[in-house]
């Protein structure tokens, strides 16, 4: 399973998105707003799930963190950079 797929599955599982499949989530599309439509509460839950699953440190309320959470692709590159 690729990191992108793991992240998509984590989004679905941690946010209880029952009607969404991994294939429904575009790797490069925005997760918030017009994209997948997640909100700030979803961001907190997703951040906690990512910390737990991938053991990465996420800085709360930083512009850099917002950039990392833009899409599945940006999250994947952030997680890979933290693991290095």
C-alpha cells in the first residue's frame, strides 16, 4: 500500500467518511473548502491520527502546517520528510 493510499484510508477511517472510498479522494485536490470539504474540526482529528499512525510532529496553528494539510500529496511529502 502506498503512502498516499494509507493517508486516504486514514482520512476515511479517522473522520468516519462512510460514503467515501480511497478512489474518491484525489491525491492532488484540496482536502478543505472546495475539495473534499473538510473543516477545522476534521483537521484536528486528522492531525491527531497522523501523529499517531506515522509518529510525526505537527506544529499547531502554523502556516507551514496548513500548507502540509492542503492535499494527500502534500501530506505524504511532509510525512516522508519527517521520517528522513
